[in-house]
C-alpha cells in the first residue's frame, strides 16, 4: 500500500534512538522529509546524514531540550527552516524512571511531566500554525500502554501517559474539523534502553540477573517476545499518513495483548 507520504514533511521528537529513530527511518522510507529532534546533537547529525543518503530525502538534525518552552521553540524553528513547512508531528520524547514511589523525589516528577506531557502540548501548539498553512496534517503522540494499565514502578511516566491520552482526545476534537487529525499510539515493551531499565528494576526485585529477569518477564507476555522499535513505528507512520483518513482522537494500543481492558 502506498501511504501517500512522498514529499511530506515530518518532525519526530525523541529521534536519537528507539521508537523515535525507527519512526524517522520508516517515514523516510516512504519518501517523507524528516527533522530529528533530541538533546543528542552528535547522534542526530550522524543519523540524519545516514537517512538522507539511504533514502534520498531531506533529513535534518534539530537538537534541543524539550523540557522547556525555549527548547521546544528552537526545535520547531530549526525544523521548519530545514523542511520548509510541516505536515506531520510525531511526539515521542520523554524520559522515564523505574523506581519505588518513595525513591522518586519531587523534582523528578516535575521534570518527567514537563518533558513528556507539557512538552507534547508545547510542540503540538507550535505545530498548529504550520499544519494549518499546509492545509491540514497529522499529530501522533506516543503515550505508552502504562497510560491505560499502570505498571508498578513507572509512576511519573505513567501519569504523563494518562495526560497525553487526555490531551490527544481534547485537541483532536478542537482541530479535527480543520483537517488536523490527532491520535496516539500506546506501545507496550519494546527493545529499547527504556526496556532494559525496566528489566534491571525487576531483576533487583526478583533477585535475578538481567538475563534471568528478562526470561521470566517475557514468559508471562501474551506474545512470547518483545518487539523491535520498527514494529511500533509502522503503526505510527500509518496514523501519520493520509491513508488513516477519518481516524481522529484514537489511541491505538500496540502491546501484543498485555492491556486487559477492552
């Protein structure tokens, strides 16, 4: 299926690794021009050059810290200057801490919520004018399935995910009639550095090595494996494409059946 993304212009946050980088690569593979955003300037420059050479699209690095408004503005301004406009925003940036409730200080709660929930809100607000100028577009928010089914040690991130799902629905109702569709993707475990941190936390609780804890964790999954970032990126890119016509305000769970709610 042609996703009709050739020539589209996309900003992907949290794009230095994991789901964000995989999403940027899949978008580029469909012919979209991409701006990669994260704090890691050296990694972004390298990955942008690789993507441009491999797929023959414009790929630019837009390094910024999305933990405050100035960083979000810098990222969007850099992306717009390099892309010449905007058709797609993928909000994916967000750090997570896996710890007990009593081990998480106030400042970590504030920082995690500001980076993910408030950062998504800021980037979306900054994207609306260029999306309107383009005649419409797509916003896809990566929220994580902990926004639907809480995890024991994923509290600031889980709280941010809940907020992102609410934000997604509310903004979709406001801008959907303008042709700007806003949706969310809720991944479960994915083979990223964040997943490794979760397994490390479980290994401590269970008194096991990292490898033993992972084997125990995977054995209890509905599907007995943990997907690669590209498997989640495929759903994100579909929702970012014109082929997702009439899909608005929806949260698509991509977790192999972990979330038990209907």
